[in-house]
C-alpha cells in the first residue's frame, strides 16, 4: 500500500478542528432559534442534572478510551507501549472526528501505526481487524438488542415522518445488510481464503468498464494476503481478550448516553434498553453523514430520537453528549499531533 503523506497530513491538520465545531455550533444555534420551547431557562436546565449520573457518564467514556488503548496494544502484540498506544488512539479518534464518517480514518490509522515502527503489512492487518470486529459487533449485536427493545426502536417523530417517512427503517435494514455482507466477505478474505478473494477481485475488475482500476484491485488483493499472513496462527489467547474488549468498547459508547439521559429523567429498565437500541439506529445515520464527524447531523437527529425520554432537557443533553463524546478528541488531537510529528520524524524521545 502506498500511503499518500500529503493527503494524510491534509486530514491530520489541527486547523480542521474549526470546521466541525462551526458546523455543530451552527446547527445548535439554528435549533435554538427555530424551536420556541428552547430558551434561557432551558439552558439553565443543565444544572438540574444528577451529579452522580454525570460522573458515571464521564467514567464510562474514559473506560471506553482505556478499552481502545488496551485493544490496540493487544492487537499489535504489545509492540506499542502504553504511551504510544495513547497517542495512536487520540490521533485515530482525531482523524475520525475531522473526516466525514462515511470516509473514516482507516488510511490515517495505517499511516500512524506504520510511523510508530510497525511494518506496513502488520499495520494493515491490525486496522482491518479492528474494522471487522467493530462491524461484527454491530452485525451480531444489533439484532439482539433490537429484539429486547420489543419493536420500539424507530422514534415517532413528526419531523422525521415528514422528511423521511419509512425511509429510515429501509435505510437501517439496507445498511445493516450491506455491513453484514461486507463483514462476512472481509472476515473470510482475511482469515480463510485471501488468495481466492484476490482472484475474485481481479475477475471483477477485468470487466471492461472497471479495467482501469484493476491495478489497484491487484494491490489491494496483495495487501489482504500480506495481512492474512500476519494474523495466521494466532490462538484463542490472542483473540478472546480482543473480542471481549470490543464488546466492552461499544457497550460503553452507548451506555454513556444512557447515563446522561438518566441524569435528567428516571428510566425503567425497558426504557434504558430502548435508548441503547436507538443509538444503534442513530449510529447508521451518523455513519452516512457527509459532515466531519457527523457534526450537525448528530445534533439534529439526537432530538428526533430521544426527545420522548428527555422532553425539556433534550437540548442541553444533546450538547453534553457531544461535549463528552466528540469535542474532546478534536482538542486532544490538535494538542497531541504536533508533538507526535516531532517524535516520529525527528525522534524527540522526551515524549
């Protein structure tokens, strides 16, 4: 794989922090202006939150990040120190925060691991493993949690009915099917028959109108083969902790919002399950957002999905949610990136 340093540093640009911030704040101010129920009294409602619940939300998100750090060390067979793993995760999250969710930070993650001294083949393998495990959590976990939600997964929102009708359900199940197929195909390619995958890929790109991409397809097939070799022979002692921490990471991601909602309103167990399940649906919506880090999209859809649980506290909870789950990574990325560049290019060992 040829990493385009110029394009990657265009992504890892601290100045890009302002783009999602402006978009997000713009949507928040627009919602504030257009919604007559949102006023100064609504904003003061932030102080009505349960301190214990807010503390739990903060702890959950911190544990999620610790899970990410532990997982990248485990996947790399501890080639990264704890300190280097922290840098990798912060910059990976920063890249995801400043790029559209549909694009993601895969190439940047490979670049970061490679610059940390991990061979390119291994870096590709490790990033692919994280992507497959994350997708499989959604593919396997979504039907389970949606079953327990007992059909109350799609919000009854007048705005969404006017704009989307039943297309949200169609979008979700279509996206779910695509994620399932992609995850199964890539898992089979990486762990079972990488050469068969390459052969099929080359056959597809031998079609006349796809021929110009055949060289890239061949290169990608070779990357899959190399990545597969790096993972060959790993036993259950390697995979079990990684799978377990992946479940922990995604559960923590969602439970943080459950804690925030509980900070303002008392929820039953079934309502907690519904809040958790709706985040699975909203994740799909955010994944296809064209804005950096789903900025703006997340704030808008939050109100449509969770207003029935929060009523007058919806606005302030959406702001707290993004303040905990999104904006810290923009700030940390902008702080850590210059130091990381000095380290990997000039070997400043004081980091």
